[in-house]
């Protein structure tokens, strides 16, 4: 399957970085350095996107999360009781 090239990215790196990348590319058997770089960047970009989507899948999820942080509900009786118990434990060593 032929790859259609329709855009370009220019990157400046040190000679040492280039040699490292070339070596890794040759170890994996890529035909060109560009092919290896595109493969690695696409793989990492996909992981980043998947990780982000696992946490908060939709805009609504994100809005709910941010709203909960910015406007937390008042503590209920169970939480108040647990807080008092923890405070007593800390003070009395119980």
C-alpha cells in the first residue's frame, strides 16, 4: 500500500539524537528514518489519545468532573462522622 505524502514536519535534533534514532530504526528494520519516526509518533499519539479518552470520555464527563471540583457538595453525615473519627484517632492515637 503506497503512502500518500501531503504534509511535512521539519525537526531540528542533535547529531547524537539522530544517530540514536537511526540505530533504533535499523534494529526494527524500517526502510527509512522517516518511516520509523512517523511510526513512533503515530503510536505515541494514539496512546496519549486513548489514555485521555479512558479518563474522561466526553465533554459532558469533563464538565461534570470540573463542576464537582469547583462546586463540591456539602459533606453528608457519614463523611462528618468519619472526619471526627479520624481526628479523634490522630489526637488520641486510637
